[in-house]
């Protein structure tokens, strides 16, 4: 195998590795809860903006189906934890928003000149693969105190032009809300 063929093979392997890392990347979740915060008194919740879901995120990624799926998944998880969706007088107010940043990784080094018969190699320049790093942030706010008492930040690498996938959305929201306290049983 000559130098040019080994470079091409290396490029392909690097690209395959990057695709596997990006596409197979699990959702990583970090949660924050206000220190010594008890959820015993909370029973009801509502969306932050007049009990209506609002989209907060990059305009170019806006898709009403995605917003609906995220809000439905959040509502379902709240229901599963024993919280009742109510009105503006609810104990808790919920909000979610998305942050997306473009990122890249070097996948190969390319050469602009190669003459195998004499071994000359021209200029070296890197090749990059671009992808997105997306965060779904869910805030739980004490309505009376107007302060965030719990936050989840679910981060995932995704394609530059993500495709709507209901199962992935529901899975990510479930992971994001896993550590939220359940409603306390009446004593």
C-alpha cells in the first residue's frame, strides 16, 4: 500500500469514527437543584408564559412538531411524577429552551501535492467535519418565589441539519427529567 492509499484509508476510518461518535452519542444530562430544596409542598405546574408553550431557540431550527413533542414529553414526565397540570396559580412554572452551537473535529490531514515516484509531498492542510452540539434546558420555577429551583441540561451532538425523531425527543426528555423529585405522598 502506497502513501496515498494509506492516507485515503485513514481519512475514511476517521470519518467513520466521527460519524459513529456523533450519531451514537448518548444524551449527557447535568441537573441542578437548589440546595436543601424540598419538593414536598409542590403538587401542580403550568408553563411559564401564561400556561402556554413558547419556543426559545435558534430560528433556523424552529419546527412546531419538535416543540410539540418536547412539550408533550415534559407534560407526560410531570404526570408520571405525580404533578398535575393546572393554571397560573400552580405551585411550579416550567420552561424549556434550546441552545445550539456549531462545532467541528479534524478528521484527516490532506496533501495538495504527492508524487510517489520521487516522494515529494506538498502542503499539508487539515479536513474538518462539522456538527452541532445541542442543549435542551428545562427549568422548574417556584411560582411564589419566582426562582429556578431545579434545572436540567441535556446535551447531545447532532447532525448539522437534524431530522425530526419523536423517539429521540421523548428519550432525551425522559433522561433530562429523571432526577426531578416525585410528588410527595400525603401523610
